[in-house]
C-alpha cells in the first residue's frame, strides 16, 4: 500500500505503515515508546485526526527514521558534549527524515501534518519563544534546514526569521559560515557524519567567542570595578582573581580547579565529556541531584545509544527513556518538573560542596533574587554574589526554586528579558550575542523541550490518559479444529447456498471499467469536435460504454460468545455463515474470509479465530465453521470489526463488505458505533445479520432471521438496497 493512500483507523493505518516500512508496531497501554524490536503506541481514539497524525508521524520519525538509519553506538562513542549533541540531534532529524521521504514519498505529507499539529498546540519551538541563546541556535538550525534541504513550505517564513536573527545577533560573515556548515548535512551518509558537522558548528561558535572576548572584556571592566567597590571587596578581587567565579567579564570560562576537572582541565567548556556533564536541571548541584534521586550519569548522557535503554523500555513502557529512539539514553524528565536548562558552563554549575567564603555558589545551586548565596552555611557578604551578572550572563536560564519552571535571565544591568504569552522569559532577539553569551550557550545542558521525538511522545501519552478505552485491533489466531466429515453441513445448507448464489450475483456487481470513444452520432460533442469538422472528420460525438463485473472482498464474522447458546442461536449462526460463505465463494470475483470472535474462553479476550483467509475455499473449511462453540465469556464485536477493517483494507478489491453474524449484545455499543462510522469513512460497507433478534440498534444496515430459509430473500434485499444507495452516492 502506498503511504500516499494510507487508509484505515489509526491502529490499522499504523500497522499497515509499519508493515510497509518493515517494522513491528504494537498498540496498547498508555505510553508510547520505541526500541529496535518494536514501536509501541498507546490506546488512542481511532478516528481523531490529531491522534492519527501524531501516531503515524511517531512511527515514521522514530521507526522508519531513527531505528533504521541512526547509528547510536557510533555517536555515543564520540562522547559529544551536551550542547554539541543538541545540534547533532537537530541535524540527524533532518538527515533521517530526508532519507524516509526519499524512500516513502507519502511520508512528506505526514511529517508536514505533524509539524502543523505541533504548531497549533504550541509545542513547536519558535524563534520568538526561545528562552536563551542555546535554544535560539537550535531552533534556527531546525527551521533553516527544514526549508533549505527538505523544502517544507511550512518553514519558509520561519527560515527567513532565523537567518535574519543569525545575521543581527552575530554578523553576516558568521551567519554565512554557520549556515554553510550545517548545510553539509545534506551530504552526510551516517550519523557519525552528522555528529562531525555538529562539532564543526560548535567550533565556529567557540571561535566567535574567542574573537569577541576582548571587546566583551573592555565593556565589562568598568562595571565590574564599580560593583567591587560598592561591595567593599575590590582589594580581594584584585589580589585573588579566582575569588569570584566568572569575575573579569567571562563567566563562561571555568577557573576553579574543580571546574577545570569537569571541563577537561583546560577551562574549555566544550571539551567536557557528556558523562561528566551535570544533570539536566543544569543549575542544581550534587546535593540537589541526590535529593531528587538521580545522578548526573542517569540524566546527563544524551548521546547514549538507544540500545542501552531497550531492556528498561521493554520492562517499563511508561519510561520515556525508551520512548524516543533519537533521544537514546536521554533523561526521561527533569527532576523538578519542566524547568528549563541552566547554562552548564556558568558559575551556577559549581555544586561541588566548596567551603563558604571562597566565592563559589552554595551546594544546592539556588540563588536568592538579591544576588546573595542561599543559606547553606556560607556567610552573606563573604564572597557572595553581587548581582553583577558574573555568575549568569544575559540569555542564560536559571531554574526557579518554586518548581514552576519559569525562565529568569540574570540581572546584569542590561536590557530586561522579554516575557512570552506563557509567562516564561524569552531571549531578546534584538540583542547582540556577546562572548559571554556564546560561552554560556556552549555549556548549556540537554533540553527535552526541543527534541521532536520526546515532544510527540509526550502528546501521545497525554491523549491516551484523557481518552476512554477505545476499540483494540485484534490479533488473528489460526483455528485448526474441524469436523472431519463436513459433507453433512454442506448438504444441510445446499438449497440456501444455491439460492443465495443466484440472487446475490447481480447485487454484488459493480462498474469496474469505463471506455470512451468518438463516434458519428451521439448526444454530447467531444472536446475536439470543432477541430475534427475542419478536417472533414464527422466523428465529433463522444460515446461511452461501461462494463459491469464483480470485484468484491467480504469478511464474515461469527459471534461465539456465551449468549449465543440461548435458543440454539449458535446452530443458526453456523448454518448462516456456512451458507453465505459457500454461496459467495462460488461467485466469480468474490473473495471470502471467515473468522470467529472471541478467540478463546478466557475473560476479556479481544482476539479473533481465523477460520479461513482470503483465497481459501469456504467449502473446504466448512468443518472448521461447524466446530465453533459458543463458549466465549465476552463479546468484543468492536475489536473484531476493527480487525475486519484491517483485513479488508489489506486486500485488493473494488468493493469491500464487513458482515458480522451476531445476536447483537456487544461489550461496548459505543465502540461498535465508532468502528462502523470509521468503516464508512474508509469505504467499507458494514452489513449485519441478527440471529433471532433485531441488531439495527448496533448495526443500522442489518437483517435478522429466525431460520436459515429466510436468509436468501432477506440478504438479497439488503444487498440490493446497499447497491442502489452506493450508485446514488
């Protein structure tokens, strides 16, 4: 099936899509995640377009994209720093989606619809709501590449904004160089290639910070001197340059010996290995991480491969660590809710338990608004923060202590932060990026809010939590029991099957081919009639002819629930199913499959028994139909019909009919109504046969019979009525 014409309710479309891409998808539970063995979608509404778009997008992005094309082990071996990994993640998303679109052209439509849905829900990152310079750089990278490389019109205007910001925040030469570097991803053949491009982009940023550090130093010296004098501690600042973290106007440079060890010993923030990066909360120190029950190893290794999280994901489907294939071993969530990331390269990361009075921050990483250290035993005024922006620079983010996750820019006397609609601080896009800003960005930690896989995963999980239990796409279990001698069964329904075959042949006919030609006479002039007259050709009329033939797929479903034991309903249902199956199977152009539901006798069984598949003779399998017993403990009619929709859409046919034979007492009447409406949307006719009672309250287009002899006349009238309505439509 072509992805462009992907049909069916969400569970069906997801399974068909996975089969097309050579993947395995499972639907169930309330958590979405992906690993190399399977993709799991939670139970979602079957006909809600938002769920359909996000579900299919998740299968394509995580499954056909990252699981198939991303080499997690090679990238993990490169030990990328957190911010470098963020750029790599953006580049890799573009690379793998480009590969998916080239292999499955219809994927472009799904990816575009997914972005539009995220944008409507406010989940798509925009330049205007970037909280800091690091997030703005990632957003600009994503928007630019989606338009320039993938030609997605949705990002055309966004790309223009991104380029304009890069030019104004840095300069035109840097913007051109940066865009050239990230554009190399179109030539990347592997994930490692994309990672090397990310490293090159970070090197450009480092070079920019070094080249502009002198001007940054000059502009900050007078202010720093004034602040030191105001605090009465200027002599200490002059005699002990390490007394205040980040003094001298370059807070991105780590000068403390303990911080040097974290950054590789040379003060270069970018060279810090990912495994030694602080936890995703960024500003929290060791004590805070201990309180949250998470270590930096657990949350600070965004480049860890997906394979390392497979076992956890399989055991705990609710774990988001296995839920995003491109996230690999990234943290499931931040320890204090959805707090934004703090600049990992600033002095706010010094949570190593240093003694009070040495100018370092307190172990809990919190900062009162007046710039003094929090009460962790350090004495106020002795090396306390003076609020001059030395610990956090413009554009960096500080996690608030109340857990609200609001972004707060450092108070350094510069232009105040802008506040977006949600109340969180956002980056002032009109500001020039300083050397300190860039260094803070280079030390920024992992940010799950900009990871596409985790965003979609979170939205799917939220929809699953809010929705009622929807119908489930059943699994088909082969049924091998049968009565050895089925001759008696065939003879018992022979008369009805012959009558059915004669009467249903006409009712099942459909127009399968139309032919047109130009003729000497007719009622309608052809488009080229005037030109033909000028050449002496009198065949100026258009004639058409059509040919009726049969190209129908019918799936019969036999109810074997316990209620079918009443009044010998099961015997009547078996004879009805056998007569219909034999009669329809003898008509040229008709494919027939038969199934029974539920599959077993256990409680809440939602599977079906496959009695015969399309292409198999119902007459030869009549012994299986006769062997079915009414010993099921429930009636999963909605789930069985959903499986019928899946089997019919998987079969080539001009007309598709789903025909349940039941007493009309399903587990969920609302579920049956939803599936019947879904079938109508995707061009499948649902026709019911009520055994002993009227089932029109559940299936509107239905008949009910009290004996098999009523079947030919009743079924013919129903099919004839359906055929007239179909032609009228």
